[in-house]
């Protein structure tokens, strides 16, 4: 992920941080999963956004591993709703089918690029997830609010 998609990820992480400041996690994934803010972390949202903006896309995309890591983070959640927000075109390139891990989420919201959302739409439908297609980073806060409130 890079450019506009990376900016969208940063805006979405900031929206999540503002919506649930006490308890949220931010992860990124390529071949491996990186936790930028653990569920009970105390880092400022601006620090997380800066770290996300420093990422550069490369290599494989391990969506199933990312979803399992999200479940691991959510295991300690105190909230009544355990929501995973996946910002991705959902094109798993590591050879592992992400559907079982997607179905394992309590609630899965997929935010996918509007110009490349076919696979994300298919995964969301098969997993029973909710999806929003984003034209730009500016769409992320409203899309997230709609998924959360709808």
C-alpha cells in the first residue's frame, strides 16, 4: 500500500482513535503483521498516524494472518462490540485463504478502494462482513461512522 491508499489507512486509524480513544489497536500487514498500537496501548493517535505514513508497500499480503492478529488483540477487549476494521483490497498474495479468518471475527468491517474493491466485496459477502468502498482518504471517517452506526 502506498500513496492515496496509505493516506486512507492513516485517516482511518485516526478516526478509530478518536471514536474509541481508550481501547483500539492498529496493525499493518505485508508478509508479517506489525502492531503499531496494542489494544491497551497509550500512544498518541498522531504517533500512530505518523508511523503509518512512514510505511512503504512491499512483498506479500497476509490477510489471514492480519485477521488472526486482530482477534488476538481483541481477546482482551472490555467493549461490548469487538470490531475489526480491515482496510484492504483483500487480495491475499501469500497463498492462504483469508475467508476462515474473516469468518472468525466478531464483527468485520472492510474498507476497500472504490477503484479496486471486487475481491474485498466478495470476501465481505462470503464472511458476512459489512463493506464500504472509499474513493479517497476523505471518505474514511464517514464510511467508518456509517459502518459502526448502521
